[in-house]
C-alpha cells in the first residue's frame, strides 16, 4: 500500500469541505481505485462519476490509467464542454496567464503583434448581470492553476496549428469578479484576418471546454456552479 494526494475542486471541494484528501491505494491501483478510496474517506463525494474527468500529476488521464509513481490525482467536475483535451505540444508563440488581477486586452495584443502581421483579433469575455432569466450579482472563478496553465498553452498551440495564425495570448481571471469586469481575454495575430479570427474563436471555445476552470454565479436565488454547455453560445 502507498498514499497519494487527491485534489478536489468546485462542487467536489464543497461537498467534501476540503481541497485535498490523502488516500491509501494498493500497488497497481488505477485512477478509478483512487476515486473509490476517496469516496471511502469522504462519502459526501457521492457514488456517481458521471461528468467527471481525472488528471494524474496535472495531465488528463483515463479512469483505467495506472497510478504507478503518481503523486497527485485530481478529480475534475464539468468545466464547460468536457470535450477531449488538445494533444499538440506547446509552442513558443503562445502566451498564457492565470491571475487574480484585472485583465488588460491591450497588454495581450502587444504580446502577439508583429510588423509581419496584418491582423490582431481580440476576444474579451465580461461578467454580465443576468443568466438564464435570473439576476447575477458577481462571479467566482476557481482553477486547478498548474494544470489550467498547461491546458491553456496546449490549446493555444493547437489553435495556431489549425489556423495558421502567428501568435496567441490568453489570460483568465480567478477569484471574485464584479459586473462588467473582464474574466478572459484571447488575442491572436496573423498575416490576414481570417486566420486571426479562426485562432481566436477556436481558442476561446476550446478553453471553455477543456481548461480546469470553474465558474460560480452569485445572484437571485443563491449561488450555482455553471456548466455552460447548457447555454447558447
């Protein structure tokens, strides 16, 4: 037997009342075994794995993946889309930032712009005052920081490969944000506008689906963790 650290986020963290668990697993144990060990320590996690993904040492992994030598196992509630992770290697032309400070779109544009590019496309997501017919007062963002930055970089690299754009920068806020504040900014540069548009659109859509970043809405009727796949884009 040996011990691994289990990391919990968003709904799972709230159900357990803590961020981490230390569980014992047998030699040859899998990710699924770690989940069952975590449930034994903390029954409040519930029995169902529906919608959950797992990560071993900050990399997405299948439930049957072995834990040989693993130090941490994270259980990832639905983020936005839950699609398969990007697979391309990070590239030097991708800039990422996860921060609790206000975002500045102009700073990201400066990171990607060059005199060889004729287009810079920027997307800024801001906190709105309503959702699904109810008033929203503020948002709270939580992230698995080390893994989120890795995924953001990988997504950016994939966006460049698919689009032919030159460079891409993406920044995401964490913590509590008020109405009108920017929660995410993506900037992409390319010789022509079509490539810049394509890179920016792919990056933000895929970020929402894959990066381990969670959003909690506070407002009319209380607070709720959000799965944005249930909303129109």
